């Protein structure tokens, strides 16, 4: 198996896609005739409710929001890898297609024009295929330079960046850029080979959280600036792989993650470029290896995953709370 075993809403789900960027410092007094850009409110916590139920419990699935809906791809269920594609909208999950074969630990991210890129993943081996999902149809889009499962994907500047992963034999440090036509280019390199990291874009940069390396579970937060490279931007309080990560309108949500074989975390954090990492609460139970997607207006979906050694069938709606 290339991907895991060797390492030990609720009608509120109307979605808008989000971008990134937050400034906590007060703005200077505006000159006459100019309006100050209001500073985003401080995130102080969140409300959580179960909003939907997956058809089967699953971890290692991929999710991407597009056109007011969240699409779910593949995953690993109780009976093995899954090939189903589902659509999540208004608290309902409905079938939306099929992958060409059962796949888990794949990545998905939205592209301009209403399409979703699906990349890599694995079953008994890691895969190198790229697909474009649009209008309910799946179209082959080419191949990656090497097979790549356990990877992360982040849309940024109209392209999608693929971060790290596993070939079935080697941990990958490369960052790849995929444009809407499916052209693949090397974009950067991590300091070490990394799988099961979380990634999201904020302010034109891609932030990378945790992951698993040959040396074990990782706590580093890296910042990748296209055209410039990778720098360290901080650290998580606990070294984890497979946290649930999604970019909101002015920050990044980071939830849970696996800190050891069968040991998952329940901490929830908000990352902003000005304020760094802030703990905003805890989930009712540990969670890792699931998917997260931004729904707009401070709302996120947390989908599937595992609680320790048990697979989850739940879809949570997490709504940020703000203060001054």
C-alpha cells in the first residue's frame, strides 16, 4: 500500500469560494478624500454542528468547492478505496460521478472557469494521473512527472500547486504548478520530503502545515512564495500529519491532525499572516485524515476523517466567531 498503513450542513451550506489575507494592525488615519480599508475582525472561536452524513465512513478523501457546491472525491472506507464522486449542497450529499478506479489520498482543487483539478492518489500503488472535473464529467488531463499520493493541493493565482507526496517508494519534496490547461512545471522545493501535509493559499502565497517525513511527524509551518521559494513561517504546537486545512477570506483554518499511530488531535487554529497561529478552540473529538473546504461567510465544512482508529461519517459545519 503506498499511502497509509506503514505509518503507524443544516441547510446553511450555501457556499461562496474564499481568497486570503488579513492585517491585524490598525490602519493609519486616511487622508482627505480616501477611505481606510477596514481591518478584519479578530477570530475568537467557532460554533460547530453536524450538517450532513457521508454515505459511508471515509478518510483520505479530497474535497473542492466550485460553483456554490463542494465536491468529494474518492477516499478509503471500511471495505477499501472508493471511486465515488459526491456533491455536497444545502446539507444534502448526492452522487456526482465516478473516478476511473478506487483512489484514496488524492488531492483536488478548484481551477478558473468552473473546473476542479484532481491529482494523484493511490490504492495498492501511487498514481500519476491528472483529471479535470467539470459539469459532472471527468476528463483526462495528463500525468505528473512521478506517481504521487498523500499530497496536498492549493489553488493560487489561477493555478494549482501540488505539495509533497509519496511515490510508493520515496517521500517527495517537490512543489509542482499545474495551470488550467494541465501543464505541469516545477515550482519549488521543500526542505525535506513530506507527505500528508496540509496546504492552503493566503495573500498570494501557499502555506504548508505539518506532515510526515522520514524523521517522523512534523510541526513546521512553511511559506512558499511562487518565484521566490520556501521559508519557515512558524510551527504548530504539536507535530502532526494530515490536519484538515482550508483557506478562508482572511486566514487559514487548521484543525486536528494525527500526532502518532492511532493518536489524533482535536485542536482548532486560525492562521493569519499578521497574527500567526492562534488557537480558537477544540473539536468534540480528535480528527485527522479528513477534508476541509471553505463555504464563504466564515463557514467551513469538515468532512470525514478518523477519530483515533475509527473512520468518521460526519460532515461538520464550522462557523467562525469574531470579536474586536
